[in-house]
């Protein structure tokens, strides 16, 4: 496992023990970066407009389209570390 992958996995563990709950915008960013880092570009079907939470998550992930998985991992690590 590369150093980046190991550091990313550590950040994922740390994300569950943050000192306080991030605001919704930050939670969406965490979600989107995690999905981009682990799955790459969003290929999922867009949720209906009645599924507001699903739609917000989908939109946040979609904004990262084209970003490399390694870049998303590093941004995820940096964000989690800034919240600790």
C-alpha cells in the first residue's frame, strides 16, 4: 500500500472521531471527496428532485468529475486533518 493510500485510510478512520460535527456543507465535501477518491468520477444515475439529500450528495460528487483519485485522497486527508 502506498503512503498516500495508508494516510488516506488513516484519515477515513479519523473522520469518525472528529472533535465536533462539521456543518452540512463540509459533510458534503467530505462525502464527495471520499467517493471521488474511492470510486472515481460519478457514474451514478442522478436522484430525483424529491430526494433532496441524495441529490445534494450526487451534485457534490459530480462537481469533482475529472479530478484524479490521488488528488481527491490528498484533499480528503487535508480536510480531515484541518477538522481535528
